[in-house]
C-alpha cells in the first residue's frame, strides 16, 4: 500500500519539508509538491527527492492556452516529474497538447513518460456549490465523468477525482484509467474544508489507484504514526 499513498507536502518551509520527508521516508514512496512547496523548493525539489528514491507528484494544476501548457508540462517532465496535474476544464486541445509536450520532452531526455492527470471537480465543492458556480445542465457526478472521458480521449493517463465518483469513472473509462483521489479523511481526522470525502479504506475499496493525504499526516503530532495508521486502514486492518 505504500506505493499507493501520496503524501501532500503542503508547506512553504524548506526545513519542515525536509523534516517531514525524512520522517516518512521508510513508509512513503510518493510526495506531492503543490504551489506552497514549489514556491520554496523550485526546481531543486527534483534532485532533492530523486536522490532519496522518492517519486514526485507535481500538483500545479496547470491551466493555460495549449502552447504554454505543452511547454510547462514538458519542462516538468524534463526535470523528472513522475506525475503532473492539469485542469481538465482547460479543454480537449489543451490536454492533448500537454500529452504531446510530455511525450516529446521524455523522448528527448530518454526518460520515462510522466503520468498526466486531469483535475475534474475539486473535492472542496459539493453539488450546491457546483451549481451556484457553474450553472451546469449536468449534475456534479456527470460533469466529473464527462471530464474524465475527455481526458482519456486526449491521451491523459487518468484523473484526480473525489472517491465518490470512482465507480462512475471506472464504468466510463475502464480499469486501466488511473484515478487519484484527494478528499481522504481517516475516521480520526477532522474534515476541514473538504466536502466529497471518504476514509482511506473506502477509497481503496471503491477502486482508487492512489490516495492523496495531506493535513491528517503532516499536521499530526507524530506524522509517521499517522501515515502508518492510514496505510493500515488502506490494507483493511
């Protein structure tokens, strides 16, 4: 299960990031680097984590015109990102450009292609908030599934989606389409600003390929113990 748990290092303090990653090194294979961590570490994040054998999930949720997205995804690929997010709402052409940018950069650098994920609808949003924001003719789960289908058609490897939409995405996109789920809250953790959530065990049982956990681990008094508890939950213990 350690290869399916991604710890979100949502901190803007380089020393704290180093402390957390060192503390968790024996239990975790993946670390997520978002804007907070990237603003401090920059491109130094890649050699910092790679030298210790970690896989890097660059979660910058890229969303721009296709040409710039292809360039930015290519840059992250060249430097060694193993997983990269972009907003699926940027459209089919943008997602397709991202795939081309990643593949071209990987080919030129003779490195593996990164996993590209389309972010569907943020887990902090519920149905009421979704309709108030977008006024969509689709219900929230239908929108998530639609964006997942567009992402697959554009050549992306998977999506970031709430655990509550996993079954619908699996039915629409198949078993080989990756689903990465944030909005994970162990029974002993506070919900915070997340809305569409499940426990680690429920997300795995529903069919998530990876789960992303941040605050329940990095804000814990003992982050290693929290990570081990989550790994036990994922395994059904």
